[in-house]
C-alpha cells in the first residue's frame, strides 16, 4: 500500500472539536486504502505558552538576565506535541480504527546535538514500518528528535513540517501533505496584503528562500529536506474538501513564483567594514542564523531571531565583542522580494526601493532575493506597496 504522510499544524488541533475533525480526515485517508502516518504540532499556542512559563521561571528579581538552558527548553516544549499526538490517537481509536502514537525518538528521528534548533541527521523509522505493517495508523509528535547523545532535541519553530518531510522521504512516500488554516502559499502573507495571490506551484528554491526570510507557511528546513529527497510538498487547508479547494505544490517542477515576505522584528548590526572577521566569528560562536552580510564602506548584517530564545544574552555578547563603533539594532524589520530574477531585474529592485522610500536602512541583493531593512513600523506599508507595484492584485 502507498504510504501517505499528513502533517497538521497547531491551529488544526487547537481544541478537541478540531482534533476530532482531523481524526475524521485521517480515518478517511485510511479508508481510501493508504498506509497513513500523521505528524502533529502542539495544540494552538501551546509552544508559545510553554516558552513564556520558562521565561518566568528563569527570572529571579527584576534585574535578572538569565536565559533558560536550551536543553531544558527542549525537555519542556517537546511535551506540547506529546499531548496532541496521544489525544489524536485516542480520537482515532474512538472512531474504531487502530492507531498508535510515537514521540520523535521512538520514530527514529536522530539529530545533531544542537538544542532548540537541531538538524535531523538520520531517520530510522523501523517501529513506524512495523506498526503500518500491522495495519495501524501511526501518529508522530512533530518538531522533535533525539540527538546521537540520546538527548531530546527540537527542530526550530515550525519544525513539525521537517518531521513530516523527513518521514515521507524515509518511508518512500512521494508526497507529504501539510495541512493548516490556509489553503497553501500566497504571493504575500494574506494578513498583511489583502489581495495576495494564491500560488498553485512553486519550486523548492523559491519556497526555501521565502521560508528563510520569514514566510511562516512552511519551514525552511522542511523544504530543504524535500528538495534533497525529491519529495513533493502539498500545502492544503484542513477539512477543505470542496470541489473548489485550492492547494500549493512545492516541487522540483514548480512555477516561476514571485512573492513578498516580511519580518517585523529582526536583529541587525551596523558596523564598520573592518569588523567583518569579528562579526562572522561571533555569529559562529553564538550559533546565530545569519541571513545577510555586506561589508562595503559600512558593514550591515542581520539575523532572524525566531530560533534564538536567548537573543537578549546573545545580543549582549555581540555588543561586547564588537566594541563601540558598532550598533546592534532591535527595532528593525525586513521586507524581501523572493523568486526567479527578484534581484537580477533592475525594475524589481527599483520597485523595492520605491516601496521602502526614506525608511530604508540597508539593501541586500541576491539572484533569488532582494531585501531591505527598515524600521519595524514601516514594514507592513512597505510590503503592501511592494506587492502592489511588482506583483499586483489577484488576476
Ligand atoms: N509547536 C512547534 C512550534 O510552534 C512546532 C510546530 O508547530 O511545527 O513552533
Ligand atoms: Mg506550532
């Protein structure tokens, strides 16, 4: 039987009613004759709430700047997916089907030893294969694995996508279905740009670049994993079985998509070009994910801080290591144009510059992406102007 891997995001399992709808959809896939593996995220805002508890547990008095240890954060946040996996298994069993839930480590997801932002290095899904052979539906806790040192690790925010794609590849599934509250990928975040266009097909490179600079619909590591293993990702809305239901396919054959991606809060550094060696060294030592660096007369670099729980502490170290000529900016965001020729067609870069206007602090241009840094408050209007100028409304 063909294996189908389905992943359900946090909003799709936010409460018991929604979880029940997911159980119905899973049972339908099983009834259609597939071997079904389901990867789940934590319910609703669980991960954020757990991180907030950790932050409170770590603050002793007012002046405290301690960041919780990433190992303990992994022990904590990995519980979120254990709750949703077991509840979904119970809901499926209640519908008369045989199901079993597994944690990441039980599923054979082996990672490196980098806590809170680990990378999968190997997948050994023997237990999953055995249970599928017994006719069971297998539910897997997303976002987590076990390091080769047998420690529990997590895969970075949105990492359940990565779990799903890695399992699809290891189990020989051709497609990985990612279900959430949106019906696929758009030319901008529809909450930011109301007339964003639905993108029915994208290539891996564009989608990965979009995810790396802030598109939340799919995780960048997941897309990278899909590209390396030629797994097609299908992004759909949970429970949408109407004839007009839309989906986005991310594959090697994708279309020439162009999209606007924005991040309202990033960490940026402004310094002198002579600090380049230092900046790279500190970035490496702190394990910060560098998005761009340019060193002309001035040096600018920026990092996405989504997977840096201890940014406050890292920020202090960065400032101390670089000395007085450098400024670490906290109040900046980034707006990017992503896609084929995003940075090689002058009219597109011009569109970005015009959209940013006087708010622009720095510009980075790559073949697949052009990015401006600007004050956080200017991010949304810039993204809207850029979309109107370069992409236009729904056709
Ligand atoms: N629950 C985790 C998060 O909120 C992982 C995921 O949703 O994929 O980031
Ligand atoms: Mg989540």
